[in-house]
């Protein structure tokens, strides 16, 4: 367990998080701002995702995703590495989401700052990247606030619900 503050901690996800995942990820606004989270989000989706995390951890000896929890241990969101350049690379894309009930409280800013420390110290990464939908200005502001630099915009980079979506790449050297 990693403490972000007195009331926020990071820990591995567990199968016991399934119901909390479903509760938060049934929100359409979270779906709209993420690429791979299905909608409506089901218990089966949560269990499959959690099992995939467990398989990754078993195969590699470490967890790539962290549950963001309050002081009582309740899951508020998730942050994790994508390893889109491979496990041996010194950089990775990362993703995150926070349940809507926790938005605009400074939680994710503190989590991202701590996560960058973990990425550098524990995973020996030298760079983190995030790709954000161009219309998701709150996430773009969050990344800028936490020391990321906007690098480029990709027209039509992603496809969701049959529509092409522009994305903005943010990078932070650790």
C-alpha cells in the first residue's frame, strides 16, 4: 500500500473490487472520456478486467494497476501503466479514471504526482505518456497541472461508437 495523503492510498486491485468498479463505471461520462471501458459496465466486465490484472501480476511479479482508495479502503478509481512499448522499455502510456463522486477535489492531481514517483522509482521509467480525447479538457488541464507537457494532437487517432476522435498526447520526463 502506498499513501498519497492521509485519506488517499494506492493498492493493487483485487477481485473484491468488482462491485465498486461496476458502481463507478456505469457512469456514461466516464465511458465517454475513456477508450476501453465498456458501457454499460457489467459485473462480468469487472471480473474479467480484475482477472486479467491478476494474470499479469502472476506472470510478471508486479501489479501494473493501482486502486485509488479512501482512508476506509473504498475504491474511488484506478490508475495504471499500459506498457504499450513493452515491459523492458523506459517509457509507457498510462491511464486513469476516478468515480464521478470524487471529481474536482484535487484527488487525481495528488494521485498522478505520486504515481509519477512510483513509475520512476519502482518501475525505473524515464517518461510517462497520456493520450486524452481532444474534447476532454478537464483531463488535459489535470495533466498540465501535474507537470505534463502537451506534445501533439492526432486527428482521428481513435475510433469509438463508430466515430473518429482526435487525441492529444501529453508527456512527462520523470
